[in-house]
């Protein structure tokens, strides 16, 4: 059973989603105004947040960005505007997934179940790898791989939240401390070299997954 926060200003939609989640065995709480969300989350810590983009007060994008400054709670964005999809797909705001209106409540429940399975699967997997900040090495099952500073910063960001997809732009900002601007092709080149190093050391153990049109994620 999960605790689901539904942030949706259309009360009928929020109640409909709540009914489906309750029937599926979960607990729910509804918030209909953007200004109330962050304070509630800090007090109650839900397992998943369903977050509408268009809200009175603080909008969903601003809420998600602020949430990511202190929490990795999974967020499923809800949007009715097609022109926002590219931004959501790029995960510029730190969301885990998105769904467009109109939608099937059953599909929303299914999406949330997928997110919960990913989170539950990722938690125990973290114990068999680690990053060594003093040697700039990635360790897996007692074997280490030396990385360049750029590769290490890249790996550190990906490992900070296993399963979360990071856009190339997000990765660029952590890979270069001087805030230089590089092309997406440069990011892809670094990822390719890093994956080659890991594959050479740990055969048949994929660590970094490409997500077409979006970016990369650490999948241990």
C-alpha cells in the first residue's frame, strides 16, 4: 500500500483518481492549490506525487523544481498542453514520468505502480556498488575502475538517484565545474567511453541505460 498525493485543481478529476487508487489498496490525499503542496510534503512525505502542471498559485513545474531541492519522491506530471511535452520529456524539472489529459484513470494507476516497482527495486541494489571520491573510482563487487574527473562527475550524478532519467543538459552542468557549454554530442561521447570502461571491467553488467530522445539513467 502506498500513500499517493494527488495535486489537481479540478476536483472531479482528483476525486476520480483517488477512488481508483483507494480501490487498488492505496491511501490518497488531495490538494487543489499549488501554494499548499511543498509544506504538506515536508510534513507527510508521500510515496508518489501526481502533480498537475496548471494549478492556481504555484504551478506544477515550479513545485517540482522546488521539491527536487530537498527530496527524490517520485513525481508523475499531468499536463493538458501539448507544447509542454518536450520540456517534460527532457525532464528539465526533475519529474519521473508524465501523462497527458485526457487519460484513463487505470493508466495512471498502472504508471504509478511502475514507478513504485522501480523505486522498490532500486533501493536494495545500491549495496553492491560504490564511488570512491578519493581515487575517482567506481567499485562493483570489490573491483574498481579508474575514471577521469569528467567521467566520475557524470557517474556520481547518475548514481545519486538510480532509475531517474537525466537529460544531457542536466549532466553537462555537473560534468564541468567551469560551467562551459558543450554540445549534446560531447555528452554522448563521454557516456560512450564511460560505458565502454564499465563493460570491459564488468562483462554483462549494464549500468547506464540510454533513454531515446531524453537522456541517461543508472539502472542498478
